[in-house]
C-alpha cells in the first residue's frame, strides 16, 4: 500500500508541475524505486517511481523528451532497463562501481534506437566531491544540454554521503547542493525550469535529512 502511494505521489507531482502550480518538486517518498524492474522488486524498491513518472509525463502530458539523472550511489538498473531502447528518455547515472546491483558499466550505452541515450559514469570506491563535480561539469551537464529535455527528473539518493555506511563514496551535503544547482542551470536553459526530484536511497538519517533540506 505504501509503495502504491509512493508511485502515485510521483504522478501527482507530475500533474502539479505540468499544470504550472510549481516549477520544482521534491517527492519525499519511500520505498525508493530505481532498482525495481518491470516485473520484479529489488534493492528495497517495489515499483519504479521515477520510470513510471517519466512515461506518465509522455503519455498523459505529451512530453517528448525526458531526462533522468540518477546520483544515488547505486546504479538504477530498473530505470536503465525501462528506457535503454528508447531515445525519448535519456538516462544518466553516476554511481559506485563495481557495486550493487552490478550493472552500470560505462560500456552500457543503450541499444537499438536508444543507443547513445544511456550514459553511465561509474565511480571507484573512495571517490568524492572532486571526481563527482568533474563528472557533472565535463560529462553530465554537456550531455543534458545537448539532449535538450523538456523536464529533468532526478533520482536523488543520498547514500553516497560520507557518513552513510552503505557506500565507500565521500560526498558532503554541500556537494549534493552543487549537483542540484547545476541541474537547475540546465533546466533554465531548456525545460522551462521544470525539475522533479524523487527520493531514492540514503540510510544515515541525519545526513539524509540535511541533504534533502539543502538540495
Ligand atoms: Zn542507493
């Protein structure tokens, strides 16, 4: 029941943004979604909230190009698999690699008409702000600007925080804020400012609360 509310909450946010009631939204929903595949749950995820929202924006609100940026410390296998053969959804992920769930090599770039619309930027254990900010500045932001989406969806996981025991990545609360600022900058240029973040992982409650608030 809670998982249905989480997925539905994302759709309600899509409706609000597309009606112009807000330009930015943060969906404080759990369980997270990005590991859930079409037909099975995985990694704490029951339904893929962000993938469902991306398709909903296309079918119910007529958007043609949606970008998903996934900065959770784990690769969003379910989201990638949902759209890897689909050029109408760009999926970009940065994550600790190799790590759970095992997918997310830089060699995974999509297939068929979706080839080139999946971008994986894996990070080695021990990486921190320097490596991540370089990835955002040199790879992720230019890719988004080139794609020109009509909305940016964020899989906002905070398990890459240095105080989160689930990863070996050393990000700070302020670094997540910098990610947000860069994506808002892209959104100002191409998607009428529209950005929706979906809460994914994050297991140190203080780091999670602080990062959600500041992002
Ligand atoms: Zn995670």
